C-alpha cells in the first residue's frame, strides 16, 4: 500500500475546488453486495494425452526408417522396417509342419471312427495338428512385427536406433505423443483449496454445477487460446512432499497450437463468491492498528472505518467484515482525505478485472 502515499500534490482541479471552499478532489468507489466470479490461475505444463513408447517386438536389423522425425503420424502408419528374411523362412517352416500335421489328422479321423487306430494315436494326431497351427500363427505374428507401426496418432520423436543397427525384442525405437486432446497438468496449493471449501461451507462461495470447472489458457506469447477446456481431474489427496493437490485440464488441440512440454498459464473458472463485498486494493489503508478504509459520509465528511479483508480477487480485496454495502469509500487521493474533513468525491469505474484473468497482476496461483 506504499504506492497510495506516493501520489503527487493536489492537481489544478483540487486547488480550484479548495479555493471554492470545498474539500480536495478524490475518487470514490461505491461498495456493492453481489455475486462475483472468482477465477483461479496457475502455472501449468502441457503434455500429450497419450505418450506411447514404440518398441521392437522381434529381434533383427533395422532396414529403414519410414517417417520424418518430429512429423505427425497416423495410427497404423509404418515407422520402422525390420528385416523379414528369417521370419519369412520361419513362416514357411511352420506352414510345412502344419500341412503335415493336418494331413495326418485327416488320415487318422476316419480310421478312428472305424476303430482302426487307438485313442492314443487319435489324440497324438490332434495334439500335433493344434500345436502346428499355433506355431504357424505365432510365426505369422512375428513376421508382421517386422513392420513397426504407430500405435496412436500423434507427433513422432527422435529415433533411438538408426537403420543398420541390430535391435532386440523390446528395444525402444521412438515415442509417439498423442496431442489431441491435450492434457494441461497443474497443482493447487492445499491451503487455497481448503480455503475455498471453507467458504463454501459458510455459504459464501458456490461451486460450479456438478463440480465441472471450465478452463482457459494463456500461451507463452501472452495470447489467450480461443479454445475452452474443462478441468476433468482434481486429486483427493495432498502430495506430502510439496503440499499441493494435482489437477488436470483437457483441451481440444486439433490445430496443434499447444505442444507437449510447453509451459502455459491456466485459468480455472466456475467458483462464484455469493453476496460478496469487494473493494479496490488501493482503497485499503494498512496501519499498525489494523486495516481501514475512508468512508465518505454526510456532507462529504470522511471517516476511517476498520475492515477485515482476506482473499485477493483480481485487483480487489474480499471484505470479511466492516462494510455492509452501499458505503462510498475513497479509492484514489487517500493522502488528501483527512478524518473529519470534507472532500469532493468523483465516481470512478472500479470494476474488478475481467473473467479471463488477463488484467490483475496481483492475482496469484496461491495465496
């Protein structure tokens, strides 16, 4: 509040008013009791809704990479080609064994029906047939695994192995990050969350319907994203090491404007202060005896009134006690407002900052 006391001397209008026998010119704010949205803002980081590891499923030499690193790839798109020769040979071998077992099974069945072969011969033939069929299926699966495809649609990462390298089963080849939708991860200070819950218990705050919060983003360049998101997760436990509550928002990102790992600022909208009294921060006098506002009364005489404030809402303070609404308080020119002396009031538009949270520099992620 030191800035309040650094105002310059009276302007020409003030001097003219004083010469006319009136008090100094001051700007005033009319206190109102009304519902007011209370937007919270937090530092956040974007992450893909799915970050998938692309791994080799068979051992072999990488013959070629079939995508450009960093490009957007579609689900099922070929990323790497692993040599197929040995796996094609294994398929041919398994096919021959299956054909042989199939012929034996077809020969045994009619003989068993005529009691020409034993139950054991029939069971062995059926077991060989089933086993060879499964081996053939596995050989075909391994052959298909020579073509490493994108498991999801998203942005590809740098390759971990260049063509010509031998990779083993489960070798990590690259990553694919699904960026539509995009997750925005952030943390809520536990004391702030508890304070809002307490205000709700007292009936002074109303949570959004079904506890569904809307979300907006400010990007690194300072612009607000035109896409509106939704808060789809708020943890029910406090992180013991940091004292914060984990939360997440989901945003449509079909245009790819938000990149994974990008730092953003998220605005969480939905809480409403009920019958709240908000006053401009610059109207508050903080002294060793407490906090005061200068109220303009009858005949424009000003008197100090003690108030208790708690939360910062944009560039306003939430008043807990001391004001009832309808009072006219000095918000500019406090150094010229003397207790018991008249002033010349001038109404100002001191509305709180906009819902997007772009104006209030004093609003922070946690109180």
